[in-house]
C-alpha cells in the first residue's frame, strides 16, 4: 500500500522551488495559486532568503502550493491517483495539502484557507514572545513530565524519539537549563508556539471562514494528525483543520495507523525529507521516497506503481454511501439493522482497540442498505463498515 505525505512548516529551504519552476506547466500553476493567495510564491520559493520564508504568513502558503502542484505533476490525471494511492496524511499545515489532494476541498479553497491560517498564526505569535524546541531522545515519560513541569506543551509528538516543546521564551529557557535526562535540545526556526493555546485567536478566525467552505468526502483514506484516525466525513476534516492550529500534532499516531494499514511505501511531496526521515526510524521495512526535484518524477512514478497495486476501497464505491472504520480494532454495532434510517451524526457502532474505543457515526445519514462487517469482526483503518442510501435520493 502507498501513502502520500506532505511536510509541515520548517521543511522549506531557500531556493527549493527553483528546479521545479523550470517546468512551464508547474510555473503556470504556481502563478495561479500565487494569484489566489495574493503572494508571489515563485519569488519566495526561489529568491527569498531563509529569514523571509520563515515568516509564517509566507511559509504556509508556499508549502501547500508546492506540495499540491508537485502532486499534480506526479499524477497528471488525478483520477488515476485515487486508484493507486491507499492513504494520505500531512504534518501540521501539510494536512491542508493532503485534504486538497484527497479532494475534500479545492486547491483554491486550500490556498485561501492557508493564507488566512498563516496570517492568523503570525498575528497570534506576535502577541507574545513564544517558540518551539525539539527534544530528541530521552525516556518518553520523563520528557513529557519535564515539559509539564515547565508549563510547556508537547506540540508535536513525532515518534522516533522526537517531541517538540512549545511555549513562552521564558519557559523554553527554563527547559534549556533543566532538560530531560539523556535528551538533546534543538531550538527550531519558527515564529511562535504553534499547536498550543497561544494560537486561540487564529482558531477563531479560521472557524469564521470555514463556515463558507463547501467540502466533499475524501477520495482516499485520509489520516488526521490529531489522533491518527481515518476521517471520512469532509466537514469533519475541515473542522479538524481548524482545531489543529491550537492542538498538538500526533504524527506518531499517524505512523502507527500506517503500520496498521500495512503501508509498504511512503512518498513525501516537496519540500521532502523530514517525514521520510521519521518513517525510516519509526516504520522499519517501509520503503520511502523523498520527492525533491522534477528530475525524480520518473523514479517517483515507478515507486507509485510498485507500491500502489492495492486497490483503494473508496475508488470503486460512492464515498457518500459508506461509513468506514476510523482505527484498527474490533467492531461492535449499535444494534441498527438493514432498512433502518440513520440521521446525520447518529452512532453506527464503535471500534475498540488496545488503546481506546472510538465511536463511529454516520456523517451524512441515510437508510442502511447492508452491513459489510459483523459484530466482533476485526477491522482495519478505513475499512467500509456499512453502506447507506442517502435520505435525499429517491
């Protein structure tokens, strides 16, 4: 199974778009997304220095646009991609890239959303002196306990022995003087304490704008970096994109879901390298591909062909008729049977794993046509559970 992943802020480097813009079709698409975002993304991706593209309001649209256009270069006919890509996920702002790639929102909607996200987070960061520090190694429990002692938030739990602490500069300085035993600290070049309560004003701003965004259900399995769950309701995906701004990124749980899915190949879109590095340490046996330059596209397509042979269950079914499992575990229904009418949001059942029990709801409602699993069946993330006939369709 193939998973496509998109990196988050901090992965950008000066000039990383230069080789891509030598391709006329890529340059034209970047120009279009630049017009939507109101930013000269070609300039920022080729000529701007590191300090300039560190600016949250610039970095975030730049990352989403480059990832989307590179994915389109990899899959010139997106419908072909949906038959081969098993799942998609993104780290932090990369989740917007993944959501647009899975057709939850359009590329234009993604650029407006990320533009306002970047502005809102930059404004929130300017209100107080905050930052982020990577904590590498150490005992996981001791790391979390040390962060709590200093009032810091584990804003990114990335797996492979990496946690990112976020908070005020004073709190981070206290951490530097009292680090977890056996851990190394590395200050990150970011503008503020992202994925913490310091970003509350940005969440309010995005919640307002999200009310005007129409959504569709994902065309492939989409992993949420809140908890690693498969999210199959487009509106829920958007709600999570809003909430994500002030809540921790659990990339470790995303990688656990990839392992549960049986992923064999992970391809990272530009600016690639960060997530493939984490996967090499946390997902032994999974082959990785960091797509950095257009001269790798032929090799990337061969990688897709090698790992994309498993069919995507959502590609051959109308997605609005299916309710799927959010996690790996054992399924138990709520007692509904074929012919019953479920309202939007009604509980269908629950999936229980060793970690927890997750309720499964009918995002759109409808009449139960058939159950695709039985009580007590083991299910995989994204596995179809029940087929519904939409109430509004005769």
